[in-house]
C-alpha cells in the first residue's frame, strides 16, 4: 500500500495531542474519510517491528498516533504508586527488561519522526516524565493472575509499571485501536483485560512478530549482541520452532514439550534461561495437557542482553 508522506507533528502534552488529533480528523472527515484513530507505542529507535505496526494501523484507521516514551531508568514499582513514579524519574541502573517503555539507545527525534511518518504515523506524541507521571501520581494498574505470570513472576513491579504507563497512554490518546506485536503476548493480554474491565472502548490488535532473516525477533536490544551472542540468540527461535513442530506432529503432553524446549535451549551454554514454559494462551496459567490454545514462552539472557519470545501451539 502506498503511503502518502506528510511531515508528522510532534506534540508533548495532552492538550496539544487532542488538538492535533481533532485537526487531523477534521481534514479526513472533510474529504469523506472516517474518524478511526490508530495508536502504536515505540521506545528507542524505530525498527522494522514498529514500522510494521504503524503500517497496519495506517491501513485500518484514518490517522495513526505514534507514542514515544523512553524512561530514563528501569521502570519498576515495588509496593506503592509513589515507588513507580520515583523509579521512572530516577537516574541510573541498567535496563534489562523487555516491555516497550525503556531502551538505553539515544535517539535523533527529527530523523525518527521522519521514519515514523513515512510508515504512516501522522502524529508523534512524545510526553515527558512529568506528563506521564505528574507529582502526586498514586495509581497502579494490575490485573489479577495475568500480572503475576511469566514476566510478572520475575519482575512484578516492572509488569505493573508497564501496564500502568500503557493504560495512561491509552487514556491520553483515546484511540479506536492500538497495536501490539505478538512477541509481547503478555502485554497484549494485559491491555485487552484492562480495556475490557475499565471500559476504555479500544480494540487491542495483535500483529505477528517481525523477525530477522534468521528468525530472531526484531528489537532494539539486538544491536547490543556481539556476533557470538547473536549466534546463540538464534537458538531461542530454533527451540520454539522445534516445539511448534512437535505439537504439529501430535505431541500434547506439556511435560514432554517443555523438556524438549529446555533441552534445546540448554544445549547452548551461552544462554542463561530464565524460563521456558508452555502456558494457556488466554490466562497464562500452567497446563499439563493441551486441550485448548496454548503458547510456548521463553525468556533468556545472552551476552548481557535479555530476550523474550513465544510461539502459538494450537
């Protein structure tokens, strides 16, 4: 699909965002278009995965808002909302977690905005930390069960913080649809549940994971992999593909699938495997036999870079 280029408007506060959306919709409405607003969140430098999400949004909506919020430190929330705000505002630390709101890479905003526009992003919303978490902010968004599984079992504060910040972005943008990559399946489920429970009136749309030619899920952090670490990182996708092939071949015993998945991963000593499990695709609860759609999930660290990925089983 050909995308007519228009220089994007970069806005930094909610009032300017709402004005920009209204102005863009007025233009599309006057030419006979609709009023659907798409939304894609990015962090760090735009990559092919982000651009695929934006292109999908551009094809399905009248305008697309691309939000960009790069936290200056690891996003975390220990026990209080003040802890969440403090951790986002604080400096220092290492950004180990995946999840879409923190990446250490520096950005060239003008160049990045141009790339986003060429993919179909009409408005770039780049709020500051005080806009995202103003002084006195005291609410954390958590989903019983979903927030405690997988990433939440290892980094509960991080998952709660990401869910909270994504929910705030949805309240600020008020899109018709927001787009999430399949790699971030837990985030996709969390936003679905939040939108349903809080009546946000937004469709959460999952888009297949964009991958490198060797199968590695595209992410900014891939650029931090050394050649040897990159070779080991490929094992994650190879192990997931093997699990999917076993399922396609009729294996339904989860213990067998998980054992083969972990064995394949542990064959590479450079991989520090945090988890390699098969869970229910909707609840993320552990399962023993596959009678309903499930997914295989992996989190592993290689060369100091933490990676996550998953694949559908059924």
